């Protein structure tokens, strides 16, 4: 790279920093200037170590950790790692259990302060292994929860959730927003690393209103929280003997995926493994896997997925509710979402070994 290109890169960084007053240590009185800095700084790094590209003097002053250089060597890649009792007011930070007491304290909390023009927090979980739910699918021993967002507390998340994410709407909420891992028992084997990104109100990655998850790729797969294709370690004592309990969490939330401008909705289908859709019923008994839709999901009231008038090649009637132990071959809808409804009752509905769902989605042609 020639000297002129280097000067241009340095000029960009200096322009960004120009709004930050001296000294470079920025307290709450300078939050507006700091917000301008962080919102305009480019990202750097990859995977589980994504950071913010900042000038050399600034990372340490903002209590970050330098992880290499960026902007052709004119900046430093700054990681903001936080744990129990810490606060975060940066565009991107990581909440981890590096604190020695993270798995033993009653609650390991991170306080997130919203910066300018932010409407959502996106929590991505490259590493997330907490205590399993009980046999009813309730998170009791340990769980992740976000408080302070619009609409109340988030769903409680526990178990195995590496690769999952959660969207929290904060547009009209003042905060601070508390990201907590709550421990009701000591859980020494649990571990987590949560990437928290503040999403601006004009970002193309901003989730539509009402979405608790938002998948950005044109095609992809969606797993329910704690979906793993194996039996739960929690068991139930039934008239037929000891049976595995539920992995499917008892919490309601809305799953969304981006609909491309040239598309007219989404088509959903199940993954090939046998237990890719088991949210109600008892797959330990024959016949194991049955499709249930609409009225079959209301009597008795049970868990189900709620679609906005879907259609399927296997059904002549519109599909609105889907439950049971098998997903239809396909469900197409003009909507960008479906809602997961859980009624917090498993054994009482004779629901055993329910592992949740693993679905694929693709764009629906017009």
C-alpha cells in the first residue's frame, strides 16, 4: 500500500476519533461522543473474537483488550470482554463466564447501556452450555434471561444452545438492560460466551417488530432452544416405566427469517433426523411419528407452532397450527415468521421425550 492510501486510512480513523474529547478516558458525561466513536468504527477479527477497530491510544482507555492490528496496521482490533458485575456501553461486547464465581453466584449479571440510535440488542451464542431443563422442559437450575427490554423479560434459555441467538427490542426502553445467567444451584460444568451487538435503528440487520429470533440468510436452518437429537438426562416415572423427559423448553417466542425482496414468503421443512420435530406426544410408543395440525393441536391444549395461514403439499386445508411428532413435508406462508407456543405442561399431556424442532427454510417463489 502506498503512502497516500495509508494517509487516507489514518484520516478515516482520525475523523472517527475527532468527536472524542481529551482525555481519552471517557466517563458518562461523554457518552454522546463515545457513542459516535463506537457506532462509526469498523469491525475487525473473525468468529468468536470479533472486535472493534480503534486507534492505538483508545482501546486500553475503554477497558478493552488489544487483539492484533486492523485498518492496514493503522488501528488496533479491540475486544470488549465482560463478566459478572460488569457494564457495557459499546457497539459490540462479549459476556463470558471467565469470572471464577460465575457458576456459583446467585446471578451473574452484565448491565448493557444503550448507545445512540439503537433499537435492538442481538445476543449470539457461539458457546452456550448451561444446566439442562427439568423433565417438564422448565429451566430451573440455571438459565439465561434478559430483563429491561420492551415487552418484559425474555424467554428463559438453558441447556445446549451453541449457535443460537436472541433478539431483544429496546427502541422505546431506557435501560439499562440486564443480561443474566441465574444459578439456583452450583453448576461447575456450565460455560458461555455471548456476543452482544447493539443494532442501530437503520441497520439492514434490524429484526421486524415482534421477532425474538431473526435469521438473516436467504436459506438456513432453525433449531428450537436446547434442541439436541438425544434423550434428555431428566426422566419421568410413568405407568410404562422410567421415560426420558422433555428437551423442548417451556417458553413461547417468535422465530423470524428475512424474506428477500424478490420472494413472496418462506417455505419450512424438517431436517432428515427422526426426532427433528417432536414437541408434543410420545415418540417412545408406536406409531412413533405422526403429523398433527390445526384442531388436533387444541384438544387438549398443548405446545404447537403457529403459522400465518400456511399451505402444504400434504394437506388440502390451510395450516395454522402444527404439533405432534412429525412436521409436514413442507409449510409455505407469505409471512416471515412462526410463533412457538408452550403451555408449560408436559407429563400431564403425556408428552415424553420431546426434543423440540430442527427445521429448514427457503425463500418462497412468487
